[in-house]
DNA sequence: TTGTAAGCGTTATCAT
DNA sequence: ATGATAACGCTTACAA
């Protein structure tokens, strides 16, 4: 357990602790010779500064916290990849917290974060979160927060999202173009920014094309697979939609499974399109038309903004939304 | 940024710092009344002990590091879920490091970890890692290490895996049972424990069934999608296998894509089976037969062992392999 | 150019 | 039962 610390280096080199510390930080008033000696030994012994001790002095931990609802999800996985890529570039460490769509866990994490464990927070809020004071509290403590994907609209900071409204509009329009007359929307929690926007895009597209939105075709799904299956099954049996626009991948997958078990053919009986980052979308039976989100870029951008705030003394996180567009990729599931 | 610390609590309560500290830790020699007052105020002000300061004294950070090759991968995603579930139970924080299958990054992470940022390490090694001294160094510094999935066999610690050899054997036997005569194996790096074992299972199954393993049918794939596509394309065109056993999901997906582009039918022309945790395996065209790994449980078990070591003074990580079985799930891709 | 010493927030030892 | 104090490893005025 004996670790190499500054004290040890100082002893071995017959220098004071202060001199070693300054030499390591390449300070002006240390002779080049001393610096070289210190650096050489530090390298030889693989000296790593103790981050906890530096935190105590400098009040930064070179760590960011990422709070997400779940991780077994291609979207968040890609976003983490993006986040990690900039964190690694800048020498930051990434702590992951999974809220499992549970407000209380999210709350507990934010409480823990008031103690200096991380210098900033990236968050995509849980679907059961309706109150944002825990996040305001964090911000008030001086912890910079950047939202991505599931954002809090009226929060004074950067929010990175995709164009959810337009994409919802586009997906629905695409179904209309393909001849659908009864289009259902499997929506994600309407208390979520993305849920709301995607649904609004859906409704507007219907209206713009002369359809009257039908409440019984807009299903707000849950976080429970069984419950969702029941809802979707009822929808398919009772409302008999000829098009489904799924707000998230999971609902599209459930739809595929239920269509199979009910003997419905995609796309003949029902056409399906979904927000999705599934790698295998094109290999499904039938291949799935998707709104593919720039998840990696969203993660990168959010992390880049947060780290800019942490690194640049004078930079303040602006109160703005950064929108990175999704792409509509049509495949067989929506073919005429 | 003004944070609540012990000092502040002490001032407000007109107590000494020492008393407050002890009261918070529910020490024997503090009166119940004082404890109550301290606790009440701590709760009211949402006092959170500074983890960096405690580290300096106690030498533990309540943090574990997870080093994995990639995250856009259903297996690792599920494993993280398992790891996080026990970490959350025990109040530990999880830092994620992605080696991107690059030994040098893995090395850099382990160097960083010598400084106390984490109390222990869970690792699944990169496919380019052949030397394990960086990990031995970590262990020698007193950092407990637990391997999962891609383990180092001769390393004195716990290794949690699935039964890779038996599963490779099983997958291959299944293809034989389904009538395949020329079975190819798309192997992952043979320097990886899992790559080696899965391939050995494949070879043994062939031999036990009267086939002579053919080197040109055992393709060691890479980490580069294009290169893999070339390799698999050549395999399909030149060797014309009638069965493919893919060691990882990615190779199965590539096989599907290439069969499609080459006009080969699965399972009529080629049957395919793969190690995979794809949620959509049953929805693929055709549905994919898989060896499904208990990824969540593997993550849970690995984390549980590590945390046991961290929490129990007298517990030493045994030098043993914990094997949790995979399941063969047959679907259309291997139908006769 | 180098060294001394204080202090970051905690915990633990030893007094009181 | 409570308090004073040193120490953890590091940074940084300030002194030499």
C-alpha cells in the first residue's frame, strides 16, 4: 500500500516538499536542473498526485457526474461514449449514476453530489421527476449542470437535445405519406420534455394533414414492460391503428412482438416507425424505419460545454438550447 | 459554493468540531441529546461529509473503478447494470473507464488509479492487452482487483466468467445437430481468455463429432468493422461454410449483413449462432440463435466480491474462478 | 532558487 | 461527555 507521494520524492531528492510540488507544476522559480531531477524521479516511481489531497486545496476533483435513467439503452450508451470521449481528452473522470427512472434515487444522488465528489453534473432526468428543486439546489451550491436529452426547459443553463418536435412531426408525416389513416403514438411520459415535444409534433402533423387527433390513439406508455404490453395490445386490438409512431425504441420492440403474437403484419397491417439507435434496425423482420438520434454528438456536446465551464474561469454556461438534428431513415416497416 | 461542513455545524451548535464528528458517527461517548441535536441540524442543512477529506484520513474513497473495453455493447451494458446495483446498495460510487480495446489507454487508467481515486477495480481487459504487469502493479499497491468476462487466468484473485468453453462446445454441437458440415468460427482475439476458450470449445466439438478442424474456417476477427467485413466476406465466398459460430454479437451482425448482400439465405445456406445479449435477437430476420450470457449476474457477482473485500477487514479475495452458465436459445437462424 | 508553514475537512488520539 | 490537536497529501503565500 506504500504509495509514492511528494514527501517521499522530497526525501529521496533531498529537497523540500514545497520545491518538489512546484517543480512538478513546472513553476517559474525552480531551476531547470531541479525540475529535471524531480520529473525524472516522479516518472521513474510513477508518482501520481493524490486527487483527494489536491481537492482539499484546489476545490476541484477533475471528476464529472453523469446521471441517467438507465444504461441498457442504445441511446444512453452512445451518449456516454460521447461524454467519455471528451472527458478522456481533458483528463476528467466520469462517475455514472443510474436513477432507474426513479425520482427518489435521482434526489439521493444530487444530495451526495453536494460534497465535492464531482465538479459538475450532466443529467438526463428520470421520467418520474416533476420537481427540479434538487437540481436547483445543486446549481446554487456552485455545481455547474448541463442537461441533455431529457431536459428541464426553464433552467438557466445549457440544454442539449435533438429536434424532438420536428422529428415527431417528420415521423408522423412519413406515416401519412405512406398512406396511414389511423396513426397511433406510443408516447413516453408527458412530463418529460422529450415526451411532450414528440407528442406535439405528432399532433401537429396530423392536424396539418387534415386529420383530427384522436385521444384513444395517443397512448402514454410506462416504465413497466408488462403494463406497456397490455396497453399496446389493447391499442392494436381495439383501435386497430394502421400506423404506429413509437417515441422510444422499447415501445417499437414491444410493438413488433405483439404484432407477431396477434398475427398482424408489418407493414401491411400496421406500419411502424420509432425513435431508435438500434444497431440492428436494418436487420429486423421487417427492417425498422427510425428517427435516429445523434446520441454520441449530444453526449459530446453536453460534456464539452460542461468542461468548458470547468476549465475556463470566465465562461458562464449560457441559458440556451443546443439542438442537434436527428435523421429519418426509412426502411421496410413503413413501406407501402 | 458555501458548503456545509463539520466546522459550520459545530459553530451553529456551540460544540467542538470533534464532538460533532463523533456525534455524526454515532460514537459511544456522546450523549444522546447531543447526538440528536447534531443529527437534526445535519439533516436540516443536508450535511454531506466531504469524501476527499475523509479519504485523507481513512484511506478509502467509497469508489470503485470499472475498466471495460467498450460500452456500446449489450453485454457490458448489462454487466454495468449489475455492478451498479450492488454499488448503489452499499453506497459506493462507480467510475467508468473505457479502454476502447487499446492497451495503452488501459495502462494509463491503471496508472491514474494508483493515487487513491478508487478503492478497488473491476476489469475486463482489452483485446490488445497481452502483458498484465500494470494490473499486478495495481494489486501490489494494495488495490483489490476482480476480473470479469475477459480475465487473466494466472492472476491471484477472483475471476467471474461464464462457461465459455462449454458454451463454445454447445454452440458448435448445435450447428452439427442441425446438419452443418462446414462450420466456421468467427473468433475474437485469441489472446483473450474468452476468445481462446470459445475457440477451444468449437474445436473440441468438431473433433468429438468426427470432423477435422479446418484452419481456414477459424477466422480471428479484429476490432475494425471494415476489416472484419472483408474477412467474413472472403470466408463466405471462398470457404462457403454452412454454419457460423460467432464469438461475439458484432460478428453475427456483420454476418447477417454480408449474407444479405451476397444473397445467401440464413438458415438455408448458412446457419448462424452467436454469443449475444441482443434484446432484439428474436426479432431479427431470421431470429438469431444465441448463447446468452448472464451478463447482469456476472457484473453483480464481480462487484459483490470486490465490495466484500473492501468492507470486510479479514476477507481476502480467493484465487478462484466463479462461473455462471450461459444459456443456449435456439431460434430460426439455425433451423434445419 | 529553495524552504517554512498554514490550511483544506475529516478522523482519531489524548486530555480535560 | 466534550474538546484540543495532530495528521492525511497537497498547494501556496511568504520567508530565507
